[in-house]
C-alpha cells in the first residue's frame, strides 16, 4: 500500500481511518464486558476475543481503503469516499461483533 501511494495519491488522514473498526472493537468490549480485563476466560473465549477479533478488525480496516480504488476521484472527493467507507465498514463490524459479544456474555453467565 505504501508503494502504491504515489500512483493512487493517498491522503494521510486515510491511514487513520483504518483503525476505526479497532476502536469500535475496543469500545464495544468496554460496553459489553466492562473492559478488556473483564472478558470471561471460559474455554478460550478471552483468547478468541482479544486476539482473533483484533486481527479481524485489522482486516476490516484494510477494506476501508478498497472503495477508494474504484471510485472516480473527479466526481467524489477522495477523503469523503474513505470516510463514508470507514463509517459503513465500522458500523457493520461493530453490529456483528455486538451480536457475538452478547451471545458470549449470555453463555458465560449461564455457566457461572
């Protein structure tokens, strides 16, 4: 991505938008479980949530820049395209993670 920056002309703020799903993941973990250290450690759930879901948020963050490659920049401002895709991707990521976290919280509360 850094090598192709000269051809595509990335804005520096677009790199910060990549982290938006990760911030959503951290915020959702704080809301559902009360913090990262409060995630239940039942049958590897803590490892699943903290490691694999962080990797998943990074993958979703990479998808934020994908529409920027396919939209004509003379019709839409580049930063606006990345901002809209960051909002939509982060919203979808947090929506499905919220369902997962509520299910995990419900299952672990039944076990305790």
